[in-house]
C-alpha cells in the first residue's frame, strides 16, 4: 500500500517538474540537451592544448614564495609534468604530499619541452562522463527525469528509428565524448537528427491536437452558373482551391477545417463566394474583422452571386436584408451577439490574421456547440513559408494561392532625404491623374525614440501644399469614416500602419513608407499590397534616413511574391534583424531552419503518416 502510494507521489512529483520545464511530450524532454559534459575518462594520449585526465604520483614538492610547485610523474606515460598552484593553502601542501597518487585534470601545456598543467584538480572518481544541464531544475532532478524516461524503448515507441534513437541516447548518456563532439560542438550527423526530431515532435503535437467532428451536412451546391457568370476566368490556383473545398464540403463524416492563405489581391473573395454557392440550399456565414471589409464583401457578394441568393449584412451600425432568412450572412463580430443567428452549415472567416487573440476565440464560438459542427474555412493574407504551411497542415488543411489574377505593376524603391523633391513632383503627377497617394508614418505623436516625423508633426506640411488631405491612425474612432471619405474624394491619406486593413482603394497608385527599415517585411508587403489593386502602374517608396544601404530593403524591393518575402523574412530573422514579429515562424526551433530544412520536414511528415497507417 505504502509502496503504491510512494510510486504515485513520485509520479506526481515528476509531473510537476515536467510542467516547470514546459515539457509536454517525451520528445520535448529528449530534446533538452546537456549544456556541457564533464569527462573523467583517463586520457589515452598526450595532446597539448586539450583538457586531460591523467594518473600521476607526486615526485617533488617545493614552495616558491607561497606558491606550491608540484612535479608529478605520469604513471602511464612515464613522463614528468610540473604544476603550479597559485592560490595554495596548507590544504594543498597536505594533499600533494610526496609519494601520493592522484588523478589530475586540467589543460595540458608544453613549455620549453616540459609538460605543464597549471592548477590541476584532483579527482575522486575516474572513467565517468557527467552531463550538465542548464534548466530551471537542479541537475540531479533533470538527470533523473531523463534517466527515467529517455530509453531506447521509449524513443522507438515515439516513432524514432534505431539510428535516431541511438543518436539521442549518445547525447544524454555518452560513452565517449569524441563520439558526439567535434571542437566542442555536436557533430553534424547528430545535428541532422536533432533537426528531424524537432520537426517530428512539432508535427506530431499538431497532429494530436486535431480533433475531427462530423459535419452538419454534406454540401454539394452547384457553382457552375456562378463561375460562368463572372466577367473573368478564375485562375488555375483559384480553381484548384475551389475544387479542394468542394471535396471538403461534400462529406459529412468530417467537418472541414481549412485555411486558405493567399497574397493580397490573389482573389480570395471569389473562393469565398464559390464556397457560399456550394453550401446552398443551406446557409453560410462569413465574418470579417472590420465593418469596412464586411461592407466591401457584401457589395461584392451582391454583385457577383446570382440574384436568387438571399444575402444579408450584419454590423453594429447597420444591417441589410433579413439575416434570419438569408442564405449568406456577412458581418463583423456583431454577428456573435445575435441570439437568433440561424445555424449555418458553413462558417467562413476572412482576413483571419487581422483578428486579435480574443476575437479569435470568439470565432471558435461560431463553430462550437455540439458534437456535429459546421464546415469551417478561414482566409488569411499573411503569406507563410511553405515549410510552415506543411507543418500547420497537420492541424488544419492549408491551401496556398501564390499568384495574383493579373500582373501587378508595382515598382519599389528605397529613397532618402535627398530624393524628397523628386518624390513631391511624383506625388503631384499622380494626383493630377486622379490617382491617390498614401503616406505611412511610424507614430501618431512625436517621440524621442523614433528618428522620424510623426503623423501629427507632418500633417501641416502636406495640408499646406495639397487639397483633400486625410489623416487617420489605429486609435482613431473615426477611422472607417475617414477611409470611406478618402476613397471617394481624397488625394493624400496620411496614416499609421492601420491601413493594413484589407480595404480596397482602386485609385491608389503611390505609397510612401516612412522609416521603412523599422518594419518587418510581412508588414511592408501588406502595405505595398494596397497600391495597384486594379492593375494601374504603381510605386512603393521606402523612405529611410539611415546612412547605409539596407540590404533587407533592397532585397524586398526586388521581390514581389508574398511567399518569396516570407522566405526572405526568415533569412533576415535568422540573422537577427529587428522585426515586428508578424510571422512567428522559425523561432521556436533550436536546430531546425524553416528556410532550408524543407526535406527534413517532408521526411518527418512521411514518417508520421506511415505510423498512423500502421495503427
Ligand atoms: P484578396 O481578397 O485575395 O486580397 P480579392 O478577392 O479582393 O483579393 O481580389 C482582388 C481583385 O482581383 C478584385 O478586384 C477581384 O475582383 C479581382 N479578381 C479576382 N479573381 C480574378 C480573376 N480570376 N481574374 C481577374 N480578376 C480577378
Ligand atoms: Mg480579401
């Protein structure tokens, strides 16, 4: 009885420790590697410059003005070695009495042909490698956890093969440090295993989190009439994603959970509308992060969907159509407060990346309730690297749209103070052609920390020189009204990064981003995506008063595709640039490089698949 109790107590204790280390899987634990090793294996040869462990007997002792000088005879090598103890105490004189045997450890040096080791340690045990960890736990606590859980058997059980398991065992329980280290670093073949294990562990966790529910309905609504009525042909990628969604929705044993990731302007709205068609005669709901965007989607739905489809709009400030009876309900989070919102067979969320964490949780509320769920599709314009998409797809299915329907002609240039007169000229030319200009400032008000003018400092300059100058920013309560009036009659819009909100301003052809070097590439790309929406020739000026050329911005200027930019972002992130963290990828891995290790990720995914099949 007490034994069982002890056992339980031990398990409870281990659980607490694991929690403190934020360990949620056996492989999380296996991936906590020693930060260093102490090795008391006797050295087999003498290699000056390296740390040695040697058997030695004291031959002579002398006192050099308080310093203890000991001449040892190395038992195995039959050579003399001299040591000096600079901070010697009576203890040292007693310890190293002539004739006493020792195991000494220290760095071996050669000086004028004589072997030397300054201040060696005298070891009690020999032939042992001890691992040292840098965690919040004591070394013996983490060691006992590792001894308890990290066994070859357990590693196989987790899905590792014999080579991978052996590599991890060697790292935690080494026989010889030469097997695992080279110049004090882990050997390359081990690092390859570490990468693989990291990838495998991550996708396994994501996979484990995915719970499939049956769907309310299998949806098979026809889309042909809608597709043929469009004034353009859908791109190959739009068609492919639509086909994928058709497959998802046609089954009711598993509710769809898909994320469609497509660059700004890649035509995701058409995919949304096609999906609403598939849902008929059942209802679908589309939620957008802002009223402006909801309104825009509503207008597009009314324009492109057959007139027989009943469409409703629900926002805090405005409602159109009877949402209780509509086939397709479009709205903002105001939807969440409607108690008589009908049950939808399909729930969609546009610009998913614009929702805050809290709002995102409430989105889940739209699809929760019961064991049978609506199909759920989200749309996002934050391009993620392919590698990340591959991983994420263990949790949600991911579709990527990597091209835009028409070639957007946007020229990107980095400029500085001396280019300003030319810039003013260019702005005048655009306005003369009834085009619009957007200027992004880093801050609303002056700050000593930012070496650029703020929105408030700059507005006078523009208002003096131009008509119809509009100003807005993130905390501006009238933001949406300002944007709407600007869309109608504005020349210049001064703003902070708020305009990231996916509103379409078709006449916008020139954007200036002040202090561009301070922003992440993903944000810059979103901002640049605002101009040239309708194929008008457009310009993006990256204004920086930094003296040196910024490589990151120069590369950004040459790249137009969001997926290339996600990749670039990874490269610069790895090199430690200051970014705003729009994409969180590539940071949680110690060994895996999201930019380069695609093959590793594919391999890990395949392993998981074959394990799942065997089950
Ligand atoms: P996203 O939501 O992905 O940023 P939108 O759906 O707003 O992009 O599409 C951008 C623009 O491209 C819209 O004006 C839309 O009407 C147009 N568009 C969409 N698909 C096509 C297509 N296949 N051919 C031509 N234009 C298209
Ligand atoms: Mg969109």
